[in-house]
């Protein structure tokens, strides 16, 4: 069922530092008695900022003000694990979320994050024996992670089910464009062509068995995709088909064993005469370019304009997303996924603290998009990280 549209590095939580071996948990990751969130790369910087606390500078009546905005659950902390960790082969490695809990692979991306949440909630093993991301990292296997995760970040939709086990709570509206980078000797005409590709051209590029030659030029376009299980990957493949079903990526964009991290400009490595492109969250690009994300990987890359619609307006450090792209084919609502019973009073396993951290009426919750535009709200922080008012409403799914 389709939804109907409606009018930080080295921080205490969620960031892993370099130099940690893949066989052991990342030492800078949190171990907590609070609420654990894993999953999507797209949401991790904004969720991490709110979990750690963010010093938001704003103006009140013309007077400069700085507010410390932090999400908590009735005094219990919210701890967010990034999708990928620097300094670890493949960015995966293993994590430990609870002081007496097991060590298990980092749930990277929307799909892996939700699957890990389901395993945590149901008590069934989390099986990644055949998941390429974990096979390539040497972490394939089945893991007992009962009770180790409370919620997951997602840039993917679920199928609406009024009696579904899980609630999809809107975190913010994002858009997906494509980042591109040109190698040595690429002509100005080729760069101009790639800067504004039509959906038809993008569809052809991403379904092609070979790299695409720029019309009238000798330069080639090399398409790339994020790792399997990425919500951005899944969304992009559907957007290129008008949102009515995913295209099947061709061999050029989906070579064997390719597991590129999403929203990371450093993965683009074009050779001479090549322009590499990859889908990229506009919100993530905005947060990085504006300097509020823990790391900035946007140097040397540019966001394209799908169908001629610019992805952003303004300039860093005041860059914002373009509403026209956010509400069109390339716009998407992002979510926090949580077991419905755990945030619903009277249900088995209800947790008032978790419900408070995700209460859309609370001005510092992860899901707040209320009327207040004050800088001491989580809404103001999410705007700085490139997100906008969600288009879709909350729903339940399995």
C-alpha cells in the first residue's frame, strides 16, 4: 500500500574512532543502559547530535542565543551507533550495546538496522550468513541479540499495516540526488551534461551493462551504488522508475562485491576521462557542507540536479535543501522504527521513557515537528542537518 502524502567524531555516543580491529567492538561506541538506536547512515548525524546533545546557535528577538538541545527518555540517555565506523575494514566491525550483552556485527543501513531490531525484539537470531556486507567483512553468521536494540533509523518505507508490529515515526523529509566527481582530462561539456541528468538518462545509466559515454564526448559516466541493505540504494532504484517499482541495476553500477558506503564523497575515485556518480542524501550533504556533521566528505564532489531541479539553495554554511526536490519524485520521508507495543501505554513491554524520547508532542524528542520554531527544539536542530517537515505521517508495519 502506498502512503498518502500529507499537507558528532569522538562524542560520547554513536561515533567510532580509528584504530579498532574488526574482531572487537569499537571502543568509542557507547555501552549503555539507555535506549539503543542503529541503522541508516542518512539519519545518523542528526540522531547522534540529538542523542549526544547539540549546542544550537540561533536568534531570539534579534539577540544571539545558544541552546543545548538533547533528547532523552525520562532521564535515560539515547545512544546512537553509526552505520559505518572509520578505521575498521569495510566500516563494519562489531559492537556491544549493553554492558552485559553480546558482541555482534554493526547493523549498517536501513534494512540491516530493521532486521537487527526485529531480532532484538522477537528474540530470534539475527542471521547475516548470506548478507554480502557481512560476508565481505568476515562476519557472516547468526547472532543472538535479544533485547540489545530499542529502535532503528530508516530511510526506507514499510508496507502499511494497521495491526503491524512496528511503528514508523517520521523523523524528517529528505531528498536523494546524485553526487558526481570528474577525473583528469574530463571536458567542460561532459561536466555540464552530468550536472543535470534527466530521470530517463539516469535510468539508462544505472541499467546499462557498461559505462555510459557522454553524448558527443569521449568521457564516460561510471555509475556506483551504496551497499546492499542501504535505504538510499533501494529508494534510488525506485525513484529512477518513477517510484513505482525498482529498476534492476546493470553490471556497470552493480559490480560483484561492491559495497560502497553511502553519503561519503570519498568513495568516488574517477580515473582519467571518467565521471563517477552515486546517489547521495541531500540532507547528509547539507549537514556535511554546513559543518554540523562530524565529518565532511563533500570536498571535490558536486550534487547534480535530477530533471533540472537543483538539490539545494544558498551557500555553506547556510545551505538548505530545495523544497521542490524534497516533495517530488526524489523526496522521501525518513523514520525511526520502534516496536509499537513498547511506546503504547497498556501494551506488554511498554516503556514510558522510550515513548517520551519518540513523542512527537515533546519539543526535544527525535520526532518533533510541532508549531514552535524556537532554536531550543529538536526541530530546529534537524533543520540545520538538512531535514524538512515530513511529508508522510506515522504508520504501522511489519
